[in-house]
């Protein structure tokens, strides 16, 4: 079987954005628009888990406070499905990053309002390195 570079080039990395606030979704999409990623949006934890199970997701960007199922529970369930998929939490929470990593298994935390430079650094480190 031959390796086909064209097929590989067409396969975009998928980022799952889990956020119920439309302005936050738009901001993240705007920041990532110049990259060659496929962006999938989920508006709550239930939706996120269903989409995560159905697709090969490279990175999850998670809000913590959403209706129906919050990001705490969704992060735990996603990590139970795939411990290797990185999760970046973007939230207004006052919970310490170390506690979030220990309790729900997230990999990185960014406080709102979002530090765009730090966010892009995480994207480069996790998906473009």
C-alpha cells in the first residue's frame, strides 16, 4: 500500500469547541480561522460527548459552566474515552488549575478574558509542533 501525501494533506485536525456562549464561540473561531483545522461546536456537555464519540477529535476547548451537562462532567467523560486527547479549559472559574487537572483531568487552563497569545501558543504546541 502506497502512502498518499494528498490524502494526508486533506485530513484536517478537528478541534471540538464546547461553549454555550455565542460570542465566545465566535472569538475562538476568529482566532483559529487562519489555521487549517476543522472546527466543530458543541453547546453543552451532552452534545460534546456525542460529537467526541462520533469523530476523531485532536483537541477539545472546553467551557466549564454550561446548561444540561457542565464542562466538569464532560471533561471527565471525554478523558475516560480518550485519556490522550488534550483538553484546554477556557473559563471564569476561581478553581485552581492544579485542582482542575487533578479532579477532572484537563490538560491546560486559560482564564477569561482569553489571553490570545497564550491560547495560540497552546495550539501551536499541541497541534502544530
